[in-house]
């Protein structure tokens, strides 16, 4: 009888919530609780929706040694929810078409007394070369558009502009650490222009945003309760690009959490 594969067990978590890193794609809320396990799979339930998933044990990696600000369970592969089950996420790779070849004309035997065929003039040859160049450029442009649509969806000009505009008036947020609370942020950066809790009071994990709009960034805090929320990163206010994140005890960082925050 084969022995079960050795992998970290989640049974000891009890009812404590945890988050996967990287987060499972197509799942909006990254907070889970342990349900049960077999020798090959672990069943977890989403804390918000109640939906349950089976995760193959060989995809489960290390578990963070600390649950502050949140318990993290590492995944060895990036997974996605598809058809009610989780699958390894595969990025689509689109190969570029080869450039068109110019067919070579075969030499025809000369017939005595036959008139010599007219040769193309230099101007006609230059026009053919230009047409070939235009065809190559058009093929390259079409390939780039296919790649952009495949990976980012329909591009919008305002999105491109926002991605380029990530400048801030200062970078004082780089002095913040994961131990810094709301009081420490105010001490290092000054009072925020606006503060907002983006999770309800009944939530298992609380997120707060401290807006420094004149500096073009906002600071994000997270914790199991509002009084103990601490720093997990900084986001650009207009582009929503992650400017800074903190390392997690079990490896990785909070960047994926910052990209999947509740709406604010």
C-alpha cells in the first residue's frame, strides 16, 4: 500500500482563516478555512462565499511561521478556478509568424532567335522592396496587437496613460515597515488627508487606506482587528500600481494582496 506523500497539513489550523499565496485566480476573496483532508487532497472553504474547493496536496508549499498580519499558505504553482475545480494556470504563448519568402524565379533555357524578355527597371525593384517591408511591418504590428489583447483584454487609452503616470512627490513611504501601525504612519509621514476602512467591522481581516492625495499615493494597513492593523504596502492613487510591499515571513510579499483589495 503506497504511503501518503509528505506535505504540510492544514488540520492543525482549526477554524483559523488563512490566505493562499499566490492567490487563486478567478476567486475574488482570498480568505479560506480548513474543512478536511485526504492523503492526496485538502478541502478548503471560502470565508465569504462559503464555496468549497479541493486543492491537490502536491501544490501546497510552506506555511508562514507567524499569522501576523495574516496566516499565509504558499502554493508551489499559480492556480486558477475553472469549471468548479482548480487547475495550474498556464499563460498563453503566441508565436510570431515567419516573414514571407520571396520566390526565386527558375532560369529558363534560352531559345535561339527568341526575343529577350524585358527586365524590370530599378524603380520597379525598389517598389517591390518597399511592399515587402510594409508587409513585414504590418505582420509585426498585427502580432503585437494579438499579444496585447490576449494578455490585457481590450486596451483603453486612459489605462495606458495611468500606467505611465506613477510618479509621486516623495518616497517617504519606503521608510515604513510591517510593524508600523496607524500611529507610526502618522509619525513618519504626517496626518493623512483621508482615512477609510474598506472592510466591514464584522470581517475576519480588516483593511484600511490612508490617503496622501497631494503626494499621489495611499498607504494600506491590514490586521485581524482594527486596533492592531499594520502596514502592508503603498499604492499609487490614480494608476492603482503597487509602489511598495512588505515581505511575508514564509516567503513572497503582500503585492498580490494589494492588487486584489476590496473596492475602495
